[in-house]
């Protein structure tokens, strides 16, 4: 036990020395940046979770009142929506086309600028729905380029550009069939 305490003390000495030399405002700023990065990751993940459960009424509250969402596919803009109402109506209509919605978020990078930030997030989106009497799985790789703003202490999406970089579509076999 004494050896463990000695090893921990030796490992902590450089950290404690650095912490003592840092000013309180510098520590506060670093802590705020860490909190902001976690909050922005949570915002992006919450957006995806709410899409997966088709909770559009809650999802649109993650956007500013005047937010914009633009979507691109194959190098062409395919949609553009402005404001929570238009965004919500579009999301609800699109998600209604599918029985299953599943987002898997990957890496995210953000740049912080006080109460504003920008970020890039990667996502794999799986959508399962019917086309006639057959079920299909639509899979897409999406890169989200976001602009965020902090309002009343809470981060919101002010602008989102969704770039669907690739897509695949596969028939989903019925239960009991081999694929």
C-alpha cells in the first residue's frame, strides 16, 4: 500500500506543479472548454437519439428558432429548410417513411469561439422501410457541418449542412429467410 501511494505521488507531482503555476482564470477557461465540448457532443448525440425514436417535437428544440438545415447528396443540394416549423415538418415527413431509424455517431471536432462554435460530425444512418411488399435497408454516410450558438446557457444548432457522401440500398429478408 505504501508503495502504491508513493508511485501515485510521484506520478501526480508534475500535474500538481503545473496546476500550481496556472492561474485560476486559465484553469476556469480550460474547464469551460471541456464542458462546452462535452455539451456539443451531447447535443449531436441527442439529435440522433431523438431522430431514432422519431421524437421530432423534441428534436426541433435543439435548433435555434431561425435555424437552417441544408442537405446535399451527390454534390447537389436536395433540400433547404429554415426555422423550427419548416425543419420539424420536413423531419417528420421524412422519418414517417421508415419503420426503423438508426444513427451511429462517430468522430466530432469543434472549434469554440465564446458563445459560438462550429463543428464537423460523422454519422452512419440506417433507415429500414417498405417499398411495395419488400423491406429495404438504406444506409448512408453523412458528414454534418454545424454552427452552434449558446443561448441562455444552452448550446443549440444554428445551422446544419448535411452531406450524404455515399448510400447503399439492400433488400431485408423476411423473418426466417436467409439473406
